[in-house]
C-alpha cells in the first residue's frame, strides 16, 4: 500500500511537471514582440500585454483613469496605436495630470478612443490601403473621427486632425483581441 501511494505521488509530480512544461513550451512557441522590455504574447489581450511594457505606463494609467480597461479586454478586435511614455512627455507640461482627473474623463476617453480603430489592421493592410489611396488612407476611429495614414520611405506614419504626425516605431504586435502599433506621438482629435 505504501509503495502504491509513493508511486501515485511520484506520478502526480511527473504529470504536473509535464503540464507546466507544456504551458511553458506553448508560451515559447508563440511569436512574441518585445515592447518596453517585455514580451508581448499573442495569446494575451491588449491590456494583459500593455501592463508589462515599461514604455507604456502613462498609457496604461490613462486607460484605467478613463475606465477603458474592460473594453480593451473584450473580444474586439481592435487596432491600437499606442503612444509611448516619451510620446506623452512631448505634450505641454501638466497635460497628462489634467487629463487623468475625474472631471476630465470624457475628454480623456475621446483622446484614447481616437487611438483605436475598430477591427484588426496589420501594417501590411494599412500600407495596402495607402497604396490604393494613391499615397494616403483615411480610417475612422472608435471616437468617430478620422486618422490619415501615409508612408515616408518604408516607414508608416499617421496624422491626426490637428496635423500632428506619429511614426509607427513597432508594428504588428499581435494580441488575442487585435493588434498594437507603437507610435512616438500622442494623436489628438
């Protein structure tokens, strides 16, 4: 009896190692992209990945302040143009601190949803739309306003309603509910 119990325990331990090894192997098989020093897993949603990027702490804080976490964890799909902390730092002093105040939630939500397209658009699809549009493509955001996409050499750019230009610095960061394209400038409606 004692030997059977020992064998059962050893068997359970072996199974748990095999299972955890399979989970680790699964993560290793995923094609990840490094963003902000962290791997972005295609099996995780936009929020689950973004919280791990050291370059997107301001964006994550803004998404929380606007109450958009649940939305960006939903099925989507979404295409998010994610400004880095350095992009937010380009805004006039005090802008971010003002926007994350509860009384400015509506304005913050409009700015953040201006960075989101409904649907999943890879860089290749955006570039094809630019080519079809003779050098530019207009796409409507979740906020209801348009962004203009264009190319400069091999680089993909987006221009907002105010004329601000953002370069896509990391394209095609696939998520379970869409895709993220990292940008170097905050877009303003």
